[in-house]
């Protein structure tokens, strides 16, 4: 489930790709180095941005299950797979209701981008339990963590972002969303289930020339802030006008905090090591 337009996904994709944390992505690549093939399930795949960003880091023989509830985006994701010359199967699923259908075998890796901050704690628990039961690694990228920094600073910035972060906790189709706490909650649950974690920041950074995406974000944040009881409409509108003026005049820069996580089950590594020892000439 995405709920985002193809236009917005296309606008953000180059910034997403630039922001992805190198250490987390390197850990994904290292986990499957030398494997003859890999089967990936990409949850809430959108238009295929994760496939485009990750496929070159994985074994050449790849099979992707592209999962979303938007038929138009699934078509675009399938096109991305063809361009990358990898096998793919689009699968239309409402992840809020039918997660298990997305995770049927074969699966070697689960990928998610920009989703965990939209889901509820109950859904996160379902996901963590499901992948742990299958001893599956997961690469969860670009989870918003609530940090936003503006230049130049406006005295209204903090109030607007506080309202935005509260808005992020509303129901996005999965129940009350985790919002800015999602990455911490996911890491805590996966570690408790026996996962080793590689994590790192994957912040969006927008400069003076990145006017289109800054304008979209700022307008969206203002719309969210309008729903807050703590801010006046006039105050939010004034903030919006000042921020857009900074963007138009080339004076604006923005950093938006995100976190990438690669989580791999320790149990699977120990099992593999044990099997290797049992097969060695000196064993038993």
C-alpha cells in the first residue's frame, strides 16, 4: 500500500536514491555475495524505485515479487524490472489485510522503502513476527524519523514540524501510524527476535536548486499543520508564504531525517555455520 501518486514518487526518487545509507546497502550486498540467485519481495513497491536502487547490488539472477495495492504503480514497477533485465511478478495485495499472501515462498530478502513510518505498531508486530518465523532478512530504507532542519530558520518552523509529526501518527491505512518513532520501534522488535542490525541515517538534503520538491513538501507540511489545534490558520499561512519565498529566491535548504536498516536473523547465520562444521572433514 502506498497511497502516493506516480508524480510524487518520480519527484522524490532521485533524492531517495542519493540518500540511501551506504553501510546498510553494503550489508545487503555482502549478505548475498556469492549467491547464485535471489528472490526478493518488495512490499509497497510503488513504481519500482527500490528495485532500481538495489538490483545492481544483488546477484545477477534475481526474482522480484512487486507488491502494492495500486494497479497503475504495479505496471510501472514491472517496467522497471524489464529495464533492469530481472524477473518480476507484480502482485496486487492490500498489505494492511493480507501480509502473509505477500510473503509466500520463495523469499530470500524482504525490502521496504518509506513505509514503516506509515504503519501501526500492531502491523509492525505482524511483519516482524512473520519474517522472524521465516528467518528472513529485511532491508527497510528511508523511514522518516521526525528531524527537519531549515535554512534560513523561521521562528514558526518548530511549531509546524511538531504539528506535522503529530499528523504523521494518524491512520494511513494500517491503523494509528508510528510516525517518527517507527525506525526505533522496528529495530527494538527485530533485535528482540534475534536479528543483527546495520543502521544509518539516510537524510534527504535539498539545496537552492531543488525547488520543486521543497515546494511540494512545504505545501504538504502546511496542509498537515492546518489540522493542528495548536496553530492558527494565519500563522501557518504566513509560514508557508515565507518558506516558499525562500525557495523561489534560491535561499532555502532543507534536511529531512530518515533511517535505513538492514536486519539479518542471527539464527540463520548460526545454523549455516553449524551445518558447515558438520560437513567439514574433521567433524564427527
